[in-house]
C-alpha cells in the first residue's frame, strides 16, 4: 500500500500441526571482492502480479469516476484456463491475485446482503483494495454471482493449481477500512474491535487506537465524486470516538493525503507513550490476525504478499510466520519493506522469505532507464546486499504502486526495460516479478478518478487497461490486437523469464561482477554497459546489457584469469558463447555489437 496518500474466537492450530520445513544454508562467500554468494533455490520464483478487478475487464469506455456498470470490472471467472496457460508459458511460477479480500467500495451491494459503505471514507468508485472491510470474505465486485463469490475464488485457486501455478494473495496487517465489520467470519470468531474498551486511547488487548471524547472529521474539501456527488457523499460520516488513521495519524482530523479511509490496528505498541511495547502475553490482535491467515491457508493458497510490514512490530512476524508454517510448511511470505537498515531484522528475526528490493535495485534501474544514472547504482546494490540477503530480495520494475515504464512520468519507451529487466531477473536467485500489462508496454494514460494522471494504473477506480486489453482480445488471450512492436516486447519478457526460471546458474548460482575487468577496454562505457557472471559448478553464464537508448557499442569483453578461476574455468581451454536470450549460432569470441537497449545472456561451454 506504499504511497496510497491519494489511498475473535481462536481457530485451533493443533489439528493442522506439521513439521517445520528445513532452513536453507548460505554458501560461504568467495574471497574475491567481485563475488557474492547466493542461497540455493530449487526454483526461482517468477511472479505475475495482476489486479484482479482490472485483468479480465473487457470494457473500454474508461469514463473518469465511472461506475462498475459503465467501466466494467474483471471477475475471478475471467481468469480462464486459456489466460493461465498463456501466463504459464512466460515462465511464471506464481500468480499474485491482488485486491481479492473484501474492501470498502462505493458500489452498493445491499440487495445482495452486503452492507453499503459511506463514500465519505472511500477512495475512488471501486475503493482501495487495501482498505479491508472483511478479512474473511472476498470482494463482491469480482464475482459473476455475488452470493457465490467465495466458491468462485476457490475455483480460481484450483484452476491456477491445475496449470502448475501457485497462488499468492495479499495480507494487509496494519489497517482496515473504517467500516470494518465481518459478516462472513467463522462461527465463534470475535470481530475486530468488538470487545475493545473505547474509553482508553490505548489498551494492550484493544484491536484499535481511540481518541476518547473526539469524533472523526472527514478531511476538509474531500468530495469523492465532484459534480457527481450522490446521497451517501454528504460529509456526515459518524465515528465516535474517532480511531487513529492507518498511516499512524493519531488525530481525529487526518488530511486528504493521509490514509484517512483506514484505521490503524493495535499490535500492543503504545505509540503515544514512547512506543512502549506490551508483548508479555500474546496481544489479542496477534491472535486474530493469525487466525485470519490460517483461514486463507485453509483455502489452499501458497503464500502471502504482506503489506507495509515495517508498520507492524517485527515481533508479530516472528510469532505468526512460524505458526503458519506449522499449518502449511510450504507457505511463502513476501514483505513490502522500504528500510534497508531493517532488512536483515525482518528476514532473520521476522522470518520473512523475501522482501521488496525497491529502495535499492528498483531505484537504481529507474534512474538508468530515465538516462539519469550510471551502472554504479547496480554495483552499490550488490555490494550492499553481499552479506547474504540478496537471494531474499523480490525484484521488479512495475507493481500496482509504481509508475508504468511506458508512461510519460517514467521512461516513455517500454523498450528501456530490456536491459533493466534482464538485470532484475538475473542479478540474484531471489524472485522476479512482472505486473500485468508491463509485457505489452501499458502506459497508464488517463485520470481514472481518485488518482490523477500519474503514470500508475488505478487501484481505486473501475477501469480498462487499453494495451493489456489488446492482448486480452475480449477473453481470447491471444494477443491478436497487439502491434508487431508489442508482440516483440512480450516475446522478450517470455524468453527472459523462461531463461531465468530454467537455468541453474540464475536459480542458485554465485555472482561475479566484471566492470573493473572491462572499464579500460575499447568501447566499454562503464556508465551504460554492465557485465557480470552467474555460475555454479555445472553452469557458467555471462550477462551483458547496454542501457544507452541511442548508442551502439562494440567492445571485446574481457574474462580475466582470476574470474575464470573463480567460476571454475581454465585459462588453457577455449570456449564457445551461446546467447540464451537471443537465439543465434554459438560464437567463439566475445567481440560484441551491443545495440541500444539490448541484453545478452551467454552460456559458456568448452569447445
């Protein structure tokens, strides 16, 4: 939920108890300063993130603030066998279904037994998927038959598994919608806040934080639909006492730039008294959130992308992740994190499998793609992460929070992703992620409603995603309406992800940078070219990329004796170099012609 400034009774674990899975051990790093070790992965996670309400939407009207009837909405059932087969062909191993859990919305489902939400505390017609209304239910928007919404989601999970793909879904632990009330919770579960002492600003076992004696104030001038203002957007939302807002605002009057549509959950931290912790006994919120995760694990999902994990105490994660892995040992936990100083804590103490690599590789590659940075930004990343957690970083160039590469706010030309995505997918053995539409150069044009035209695909409003819809082709998923350039771009992504997912050196190999070995070479411009090795005892790969948008380089790549020794090759032998990314005849030399925005992955073999 980063930058969304725009926006119980206990289920028993004993019955599910299974042995804890073994922990992977890190290979000792080599002594060479150019080298990092990786944690071996049996399979490199290749994640395809899709916004469920947008992915299958065939409507192309795209009216700002359009209703679900006007702009349409994708459904679980729109993610068909054909769609999943095409996703699988791209080398994908996991699909992250974003926005599944029921969240506050302006769409009225009262006739279907779903209470309406007050639009004064909803962002966008569709509402933020990170303003959770019921942790035990799925969004009615996503169902063909609203009362059949959970079985439709369960059928999607099974369909996904039938295609050899695994399912990730969101877990939003820090905040819920102001209208939170579960009407789908299992028998015996006590709702969040139902037993809170609302006379106290903080109590260790309260689920929320309160502002006694004060009433919530809808942000000044917040008019969710402008001239389209309807009967529920009246500025008269009532909440007494006011609850603290989701982005740690302990005021009854948050601003429109706060996460005002959400309330902060209490994990036993007294924020207004020096952040004093009360973990002597397991706080009630911890137990309730554990039970929610157990509920979804019981639906046979394979992992959770956990929202804004640093806004929740690491002690909670240290408690809940091992508990869930007793229920289902193979579960994957991915944390949205942004503080590199805390990565090690959340991996070691918090027990996360993977964390976002946004403040690091993404930021560096973004500058390069905008022709603003140099490859030194990549060098800094691998050196900073050379203490063993590189293989635990989830790498990406797009997601629902970030701007589209093809947008005017980012890089404009989607081909600028070719060298950057190659590095993203091959620098380490950790997961790589693709956001739907990225592979066809979706530019996110238009102001959808709550969001301005900011280069992002809206998460707040009903919308069609035009370039993606060309691949969707009214549900045929055959790409027939794509331009030749788009087909070429999608083919690149498919080749890259398949290479990354099937080659041992990328899945679990070590890393060796070759910048210093080549920076004095003729036509090797270290600002724009980046060269490195990924290797195991059985496979050696050489990756070369050119970030320049307009210059062709013709370097002779140097593999010095110390590099060959490090990767287990002899200086006394001759080798061939076969490009796995751009199929061609094996070459006997590394006299290269590097076109603008190009990338190469050479497999090195003895002649």
